[in-house]
């Protein structure tokens, strides 16, 4: 079985491929910084893909946008929480699904209940 630290590194690599992170000039040339944190890693589950058994690994992660005017509590950072699923065989990612938006503080405060993702 894959340990949690290995899965964190694996997910971080996959997330960094899909997200635009770091400093960015947004609308009106205001600076912002995008970063992420892995909130939860679900227990890997064996599934059949084609003619082999692989591990389905899932995590929830949150992307935060800190702007020039971000200040608590009046103007907190914008945040988006995503579900990321990868399939792993012999410690390597063999397939990576596109991220799925679970929650955001911008427009949809309750898209999916993360507790329902257990199944």
C-alpha cells in the first residue's frame, strides 16, 4: 500500500501540472498569489482498469487566491476546493482525471458535500 507522504508528493505533482500557481497580475493589474494545500487524502482502493488492477487514489485540495487587498475578516482570500483522482500502478500514475470543483467561496458555497465522496 502507498503511504500518505508518498501520496502527498504524487498529488502535489499532479496538481502543479493542472493549476496555475504563484504570482499573477489579474484584472486592473492587481497582483495576486495562487497556492494550494492538500486538505484530505482518501484511502486508496483497488479497481480494475482494462486488464489490470490499479489503485484509485483521491484527494481534496484547496486553491487560495491572496490579493493585494486580502485582509481578514473583511476581505478573505478566494478559495476553491477540488477533488482530484489518480490511478496508480506500481507507484506511478497511469491515469489522472480532471479536477472536479467541490466547493468555492466565490459563487457556489455548497456544490458537493465532501462527506458524500466516501463512496
